[in-house]
C-alpha cells in the first residue's frame, strides 16, 4: 500500500485514534485480516468472523509488527495499550481506505464480472497486462466487499494496472464495489445460472451484472465497456452505459473475435485471433474450448490498453492457470490424469468441464474418462432440472463413467444419467468422498482421465488431492 500516516488513515475512514503514541507513524506494509500475514508496517483489520473475532488477535498482530489495528472498539488497557483506529464498521472503513488509495494512485482500473469464468479470465488479463507494466490483480476469487478492498490497497505508486474481479449475490453488490474502485474498463463475460436461487432468474442476474457498465465513465472520458457478443443478455447491456462499447466473441460483428476454433494437443484450444488491427494465431496451454471466450475477453481488454495483436497472441499462448483448483491438470506416475476443477461449479461451468474432459480423452484412442461430480449450490427451484441435465449431458458426451458424490443433488445427477437411457452401470452414486476414493482407487487404470468438480462448499478438492496422494496418506486422511 502507499505509505499513509495513522492520522491520514483515521481521517479517510472517519475513525478515532486510540492508544496511538505517534500519529505521524506511517503504514508502509500491507493491510491484512489474518494476523499470521502481518509484516512490519502492516495495518491489521480486525473483522468479526463466524468462528473467531479478529479483535482477539489484535495484540498479537501488533506484537508481530503491525503499526496499528483497524477496529470496531478500543482493544488495549491502560497497562497494555494496543494502538487502534476505531471505526463504526471495519468493512466499510476498509472500503473507504481502498477508494482513497485508488484515487491517489490514478492507476487504470479494469473490473470484470460474469456468471462463469471470472477468475480464469482475470488471470489471463493479469498475465497479458504484466507485459506492459506492473499489474495488481485479485488473488483467487477474493471478489467481495472484503477481498476487493484488500486487493486494491495492495497497489502502490508503481502499479499501472489494477485488475479486479467483482462478484455479486444480489442487486446493488457490484454497484457498491464499483464505488470503492471506480473502473475505466468494465468487462461482462456472461449471464448464466450461477446463484440463480438467490437472484430469482437470469433477468435479475443480468440486472445485477449490468451495474458494472453503468458505473463506467462516458466514452469521452475514456470509459470502455467490453461485452460478450455471443450472450444476448450481455450484448443488451450496451444500452445501459455511456462508455464506448467493444464486443468480443465468435459473432461476425465482434470487434475481437475467434476464427477457426479447434482443440489440439489433448484438449487445448487453438484459434485465429481477429482484432481491429490485425490477426494472429493462438494455441493455449489451458484445457477446454470454454477458454476461447475467456481469451477473447482478455484480448479485448489488452487491445484497448495498447497491446498489439501479436503481443496478445504470444501472451495468450504462454499464459497458465494462476488460481488453484480450476482445470488444474496433474498426471500421476501411473499415467492417470487428474483434473481438479473443484473450486466451484454451476451449470455452465459443469458443461464446459465435461466437454474439456471428453476432448482430453479423445486425444488418445481407448482412453477412459471419469466425471466425478458433486452438487451445484444455490440453484433454488432449478436445482433438480439442472443436476438432471448435467447427468444427461455426461451420457450424450459419452463420458466413460460418472461418479456422483453426495446427497440429494448427487442422486439427481445419477438419475439424469440413467434416465437418458444409454448407460447401465456406467453411472454410480456414492455418499461421500471416502466411498468415491475407494471406488476410484480400485477401478482406475493407467491412461484414465478423471475430472473432479462441484461447488466450493462441497470440498471435492479433497477428493482430487486424495487421488494424487500416496495410498497410505489417503487412508490416513479419510479413514
């Protein structure tokens, strides 16, 4: 973070200093919410949690080198003071501080949202823009009212680009985030069914996602809305912004588009990248055709920020996956390939992952494909239909074996596969991770490809890791 004195910070967040011996002392390290991440010069934000209260760790944070604590109440005692800036709401104070940092830096803020692919696309954008100058981006999926300010406050005077993923669970969430870190470039990837149970429908999701483009400055002031030409809900957002609109996709009228899309080298997408300034060939390291749309979105942003089409094509061809558990491909010593895509799941990403699995299997004749799937959360009344549809799709794609892990939603996956009518015992429903590990350990053979995917709350990344661990460690962990 840029160096700010405690007096300045108190003024910016509307806080009251308590037990601060030197108000001119500066915060020179990162703002953190985990006392274990404190470094000399840090500011520790004491957040209440579901199980613990950050205030209980405030003294330890100061002892570890934090300059002060951003707190909701005084912490110290006369005999043992703890320097603090006391505010009515710590999360709101973090947001106010983030806005002040971004305003002082004047860096280019790129914000993106969408129902699927946000994190992978953010990672691609970051890898492209890094080639043009120092870039700070959202780590993992820290895209809410806590994670976004933390990312923004990690920028400093050298930062040229700030790439921020924005998530939403309801109307007004993205608008709030854009008020903290006003973007100049706003990207909307798609409108799907993720969290549809909370929103109520795709129209409501589109309304919420579109708050991003509504926040952009007018075209005359440099505002750019980057929209998916292939998604009618997103394309329609052009009418909701005063910014200049740039379309990406496979549609013929897209400003940045893909031609000759194909899968090569075991499921890696390749295509011709077309931009207003020329075209170039791309062969990605990532797996799955769904990354073509993500790559086009990243290319459109990079093109707007001055990268040539050849620079973009090289960067996309060299880019890897920065965030864990998203199509993370590992080959075991026995030749079994494990695809850990267990960070999250919704109907759109499930379909994309299944198609990627099949493409990986098709690269070698006779290779078996396993889809180890768990529930998709927050689908509301659509849950039964969506799980049933994913099970049916696995059959239509000719996945070799479906293992549905968990309770009722997993049973719906299995039911969909069996109701499709094509399989006998190729689809199986197991109750938990332990049972799935036992099944896979007994039946996997060299050359098999195993996809593991479910909503984050299910924790199926543990299953993927168990498949990669030695047999003894698996037994110890899950017995």
